[in-house]
């Protein structure tokens, strides 16, 4: 069984959903749902990483391990790198970046992402699934990834990639892309090399942190999720949908 840790980077500020980690789903803050999913995985440790006292207090109240970080970080990856240094994790330690807006992430997928990296020569590992509609294909909130023939990422984008120059081939273009899910695995040594470099033009243009890895020529293995992922939460509508889903499952 793969040995790994989970870090949940959480910040209070959010353009589309302010205070996102503390917004409630079924009477509990979103960050608690994410933490529980991490604890249900095979991780030997789950850490909430934040620079916000409100998030730290809430997390400690439901029993989470909290690591306070600086407020200078431009991405969750940078925040996790500070955690790795503060906790003195070895370069070979596998870390899964479980984003704080994934309250329905299946624990099996956390395990799968860690194992995918452990069994690969890649620098990073992540998960992606087929795009189910033309609407999602054109939605900038649905991050797309295209792969090479060996299952490694070529590029991630909020744009429609590959672009269907001929409208009649829209279906073929959509089938050539995958919907990227907000979960990554990397070893601490790769993580440290990654954050030692400045954000790339791709990262800044797309506002996607894995653009830095792509720009540096790092290899990213992409696997298909073994079970249903569950929806992430980016907007008020997503939050309402998550609450409805939670109510149906309770």
C-alpha cells in the first residue's frame, strides 16, 4: 500500500465564493467535509494548511491537524511546500494536494492519485474524466487537459482544447480532451523544485498552478478516476447543489 500524506490548502479569500472553506454544507463547514474525506483515505496523516485564524480555529474545533503558513503564497502548491518544510518531510514523501473546495471527493480517488504517482516515473500525478457535454467543453470553469499517447499531460486550459476549427467536428474535439479534477500528487523533492521557480506565463494566463510544472517540462501522469468523483464547489450554485446532494445522501 502506498505511503502518503494529504494536505488541504485553505484560504479565506475567494472571488466567486468569499469565505468558501467555512461555508456550511449540512450544518458543517466545507473544510470539515474535505478533511473527513482525507481521513477516510489511506493517508497516514491529513493536515489543513492555512494562513487564516478563522479557518484554523474551525479546523481545530473538529479535531484537524492544522499547520499555519505565511500569507504570501500565490497557490496551494506553494502553501503545501511550506508545510513540507515546517514538518521536515523527506524529499521522497508523497503528498496529495486535496483542494479545500472538494467536499465530495471520494477517498478512493485520493488513494488512486497517490498510487498512480508511486507506480509511475512521473513528477506529478492527477486524475481526469471524460467531458460529458458541449456546454462543459466550452465552460472556463471546467479545466481541460489533453494527453499524449502514453497518458501524460500535454497541456491544461480553461479554454476549449483542442479547438474545433470545423464546427462539425466538435464532438471529436471534445472526446480528445478530459475534465481535470482538483487533486494532485507529488513527492516533496519535486514540490520543492517546483516552488523554487517563479510562476510561468502559462500559470499566470490561465490561473492554473500546474501551468508552472508544464512550463518546466515536468511530467504529469493522468489517470481516469476509478469511482465517481463528486462535484467541487466554486460558486453559490455549486454550494446549493452540494447541500442538496448531502441531504439526499443523509
